[in-house]
C-alpha cells in the first residue's frame, strides 16, 4: 500500500508540479503587506511554525510538503576534500539538531506512524556537503570564517552545501526551523531552496560575570540560544570592579581575594568548557580584561597594581585605576596577558579601556610627577593612552589582535590597523562610527543595543529598527563596520533573570546583523519573532513573551 | 521546641478581610513561644520565626533572643495576577502563593479572564472556555485546578479574590456566549466586530446573574471584584439599538450613564447573591450609586493623582484599595523597588475616619508581557517593597536599611528555591542554578 501510494503520489506530484510552481512564493527579504494584526490576537494560530529567524538572504518555498520519519531520517556528511569524513563537530551537531527537530515530541513513545497515512513524499536524508572540513572540525571559528550555506529541500534527499563547517552549522539551524510538526504528530517540511550568508561577520552577545557571577549552566544555555539565533561571538566581560571570578594560573590570588567567594569562580576547566561548547556551535569566545579602569577587584589579590589615591599628602586608603607609572604594572600585565593569550584561542582579546576616572591619578603625587616628566601637562588622557599603548604592544607581541572600547580611539592612542573599536556611547553613535571608520579602523556597534536598559513594552522593535550603516561615510568606510553586539551588563542581571531578559529581545539584534538590510517590516518580524520565541521555549530556553498570546507547547510540565 | 498558642480555633475556615493577623513571638533561653488570636496570626508568626533562624559557618542553626509584637498596618495586602493576557500554569500560581506567604501578602487578586482569553472553566457555561481559551485543553483552569488554588491559598492565610471584569475587557466572552457582546455597526449594518457587554438586553442580565451565582459558590471569599474599568464607548455609540435605548432612558449622549446603568444592575445582582463588591475607580468616578461598603480600587496614577482620588473616595465614605503606584508590570531600568517602597498610601488631606477607610492595596502584575518564563523574577523581590509598605509601620521608611534587609531576604528566597532577581550588584552564598 505504502509503495503504491508513493508511486501514485509521485505521478500526481509531477502532474501537479506546474500548478505548484505557480503558487511558489519568492521571498528575497521581501516586504509583505499584511493587514494590521489586532493587538491581542494570539500569534500561535496564524503564523506558520516553519517561519525562519533570522530571515535568510534568499529564500524560495513552495506549498509542497515532504514528510520526515524520525526513525528513518538521517543526516549524512559528505566532504569535498579528501581529508576523510570524520568530523566530531558536525556529528555532534547532527545529534543536537535531531533532538531539536524530533525530540520534544513523544514520537518515540507513541510508536511509529505509517507514512502511508499521508500523501506527501518522504524526505529520507539531509546530505551535508562541506567543501573543506579543515581546519573547522578541530579548529576555531574566526572573523574571516565562511558561514555561507546553500540548502535545497526536495525529495528524497535534501542537500546542505557549505564552504566550511561553520556554514554547515548555520544551515543546520535553518533546516531545523523548516521542519515542523502538524496536529497529528507528523513531521513535515516544505520544499525550499535557500541561499544564505550573514550580512555582518561579527554578531555578538556581551555577558558580564563580574557584577553578578553567572553559573556555568547559565552561560552554556545562553550559548545554545545564541546558536538558535546565529550569533557567533560571546564577548565575555569576565572581570570588573565588583568581582574577579577568573581563576588565573599565574596569579591565583586574583580570584582567591577578588572573587565574591570560592564558589563564585571560573576554573581553567570551566573556561575550557565554555570555549569548547561555544566552538561546537561556531561561536568565538572573546574575553575582555578591561583596564586601566574597572579594576577595583584586581587590587585585592595584586598589591600595588592599582593607584593609591591621596588626600593632600596622605593616602586615603582607597584605590583608583591601574597604576600606569610603575614597571611592576607592566611586568604583571606581560605575564597576565601571556596566560590569557594561551588560554583563549580566539585571535582577538578585548582590552577594555573605557570610563577611566582621572581623579585618583590627579591626586597621587608620584603620578603628577610622572606627568611632568613625560611632558603630558595636565592632560590625563595622554597618560591613559600611554598606558593603553603599552598594553596593546604587550598583547600584540603574543600575536593577538585586540578590541577596545571607543575611548581608546577617542583619546588618540596609537592603534594597530586591525584594531576593532567598539562604539558604545549612546550619544550620536553614528558620528562616532564615521570617525572610527574614517580613520581606517574596523568598528562594531553596541551603543543602541544595551539590552540591560529595560523598559516597558515591545522594545525589541527599537533594536530591530537600528540600521548600523546609517552614518555619513564612503562605501569603504561602511565596509569597516564588521558587526555589532547586544550587551547585557550585569548590575541587575544574574541567572534568575538572564534568559528572559536577553531572549527574544536579542533575537531582534541577531536578525539585524545577519539578514539583508531591507528586511525591516515590523509586522512580519513580529509574527516570525513570536513563532521563534515559541521555538526557543520548545528547545528549553525560557525566552519571555513578545506580547499577549500563547505557545502551543508551553503548558507542558503543568 | 516552638510552642504555638492560638486563642480562637478556626483551622477549617477561610481568612477574611476582618481576620486578625497579630501575633507575639518570644524567644529566650529554654523557651520559644508564638501566640496569636487566630491561626492566621500564627501563620504570620511562623514566617517571622523562620526568618530569624540563621546558620553559622559551622552549619549550626541558631536564633537570637527575641521579643516581637506584630500586626499588619493594613488588612488588605494583595497581589494581582493576570491569567488572560498569558495563561499561567498552575505551578506558577501555587509558587506565587508560597512567596506571597513569605512576604505576608494575604490577598490573591485573580484577574482570571479578559479580552485575549477566557481560561476559566465554567460549569454553567462550558462554552465560555471551550471557545474563549487560547487552547481549550491545555490553557484552562478546571474546577479542580481552582479548588487547588483556593486550598493552597487558604493554608497560607491568603484570600482569593476573583475578578470577572465587565462590561469592558470581555472580548473573550463573546465566542462562547453569542449575543452577550454588543455588535458594532458600520453605518446601518453590523461590522462583524464586537464591543463591551451589551447593557440593553435582558439576556445579558440573566447570563451575568447565572455566571456570578456560580462564581460566588466556587469562590468562598465574601468579596468579588467585578471590574468596571476602561469601557470604550465607540461600539455602543455605533449600535442603533443602543442609541434608541439611550433616548428611551433619557441618557442623552452621556454613555457614562449607560455604563453606570449596567454596573448598577450588576452590583445589585452581586449583593442579592450575598457578596460584597470591589470595583475599579471608574465606577466611583462616573458617579454610579454604589452601596456604602463597596470597595473602590484606585489604579490610575493621574487624572486625578491617586492620592487625591483616595481622598475623594474616602471622603465620600467608601473603603478604598491602592494599586496606582504599584503596577509592577511597568518595568524600568534600575532599582525601581525604591519608588514602590516610598509610596505613602495615607499621604492625603483627610480625617482619621477617612484614613481608616484605606483598607490597603495591591501590587499588580498585568500579563501583556509576562508569563511563566519571567513572572517570578519580575515579581520578586520588587513586590516585597509593597509588602513591607502595607504591613509595617508608617515610620519604617529608611531606604538604606530596607536595601540591606531586602537584599538579604532575596538571598533567603533563593535558598527557598525562588527565582527572585537581584536588587543590585552582589552575590548570595548559593546562586540560582549554581
């Protein structure tokens, strides 16, 4: 019965193909005009479960559906190179995506449903063809990695082609979003063709583990959510004034004295776990060790690192930024950044350099003496640059590139040409982007995406509506904006509220950084985002609601 | 041994507005005594006792010698949850009741239905939830669910105040009760959309009467909240039968009079069932003739300013509840708990009798942007600020001290498994998910 039906179905399919093609819709990041959705209409009813987020660059879907049988469907790796077909990273991804697609339902428990019950042809396999497995499989993603992929979903075998494993990961995510379950528990996917690549190469999330410690589980959950949204950089702002949770191998006292408690620490094993967990999702981990400001917690475990503040001739007992006039400072930083360079495999380290308060330096007689000797006058920005310069040189000597907050550029430090400047100040950031790129430096944008600044209502719209390249500048300048980051500073955030605060609001930033510039329709985004939110819920991410409504599967675990 | 002594029995009863929640706690070497007039006071005292017990670095539990005499400043200390804008699974409601008890809240205001969905399974009108819930199977509260909530609350000395808000906020009632809502008109023909409950039909009052009869038997509290807020007159104005009725009744163009006509009849229905009514402030503002013991719920922050409204309501002789400055769903960046804490409900010009009419207030967590994924961190510890304002003495206002105690309390909540968010930078011994 099954086979005969299949053949008949195939013939019928061929017969109906022209009719089907007529109903094929082209979505080239196209604008759709939809009727105004009454604000309280439940979205779950009206949006197809296979809507995508972020929207691919080029997408063609048809109404023709294919069935998947969880017990038979396979994901198979083929490679263009002769290096063999073993790739742990992709095998792990296959397993993960299999669970995301089929795992949340209880198809296993219900027993196999005969496919003959539906007329759709069966999709047996997703063939993943990666042009070059190396160095991806065992290597790390980097700024220049290719994340492009081409996906063809048609029976009996769908094909996902990518130059590198990173593109395969992105394509797997998209494929998993296309597969949906119908009311009868059957798994379906529409015939589609997708050609996709990210608009921006640097799409990051900043997490702050100093203002509040974040348990490992929380960080890993967040990496999962990032992968669902095609984010590819975890900017780990690991230490700051309040606490120093990073357990240094060379300087164990830093966390011994500087962490909130021994339970609030990231051991080398913890750090390795985060890096590997991220890598298997195609996510770079860029650590930030912010100096010379934001360093109160460093002083607890490293004597004489911070500048003693003075009241007249007397030290007050309190400390300011890192002391830029002592050789011991640079001896320490040389050793410290040697460790950081080897612990974190990414080509870049974020060195911070923001919000340096000069009051303490100004009060210190030795610093004042140094200023005179150096001929800096009373311009403490010069002292700040003097310090930063030396740190930049130290880090360069370890063959790392560096990212800095915008003050480092604003205060005219001498930067290497491949320095990435992170623009964070909200006041006229477009102007700053012009300046930074005008001076020839690459820039990433964070200013409009401080997600810790919560407010009442659908603020995702505000994040979605940002256009990073809306600044006065030449084509070459615009090319220097390599992406952006959604920042979740930790003053009011820890594991109790991180996930709902970050998701799905950060998803808006994710689409802005991946999808085409002309994907701006808020109504369409609202529908797809609401659906994507339900999808994240199904995958165990406690993303908060976009607006009034419900998700079909949320009430489980009553 | 903690000896608990309760003067009046009442283990099997329900708490009420008049329940006495005072208690005395005496902890000294060789003797620990908690005494209260009622079981409700004993519950409050137990909570306090549990907060006094500490644990030292060696793992030893200890308690300081203590003398406490305590009673609430206001008898009505409530929390509103909205299960219509988003369905809340039972466990979320039950957990919220637990944390309410930790904070000495004693009223759960269940805003159970509204425009977007009708999750309440009515035995008299099963079609209401069948047609009006987001999903009639997975997103409803069955009779046994409701009983569970009632009992879980009762065991914590918490009253359950149900709200069936009409005539506005009732779009979800329409599908399951054809003819209940006003059909809106476009010119001479119905547009296909609906507005508030239709106040001119007898069938409306028969329906509402039956429903509220059921509600009054399901929910044991003396009071029912009947809503009455934000009625949009556009649809009524468009409907020719209503226009005719307005003329008949001599209401002119004043649709507030029509609204009041409806509310009046509803209030009469409720009191004929033997229940008391709580209404949103519009009912008072629109000059509806309400019985003197109708409680007016002040929710608007301005027009007029809420303190002025409290003065007006209490001067007119009515009891009042305050929610206006305590809309916890309105999130903003920073330590907004401080603004909630600094509210002084009695800071208006009035006689002592007037001030006595302010029964208390409620922190509201409207559900447009809230469901089980973010309910607990958004509620706690922010609602704790409201809890102290309503329980503690008016002179307890020091923000610095409150910060320290609330931050410590938040760590305690974490220890009790509550996903309460941080107040500010810092840490707890044991982090959530750590």
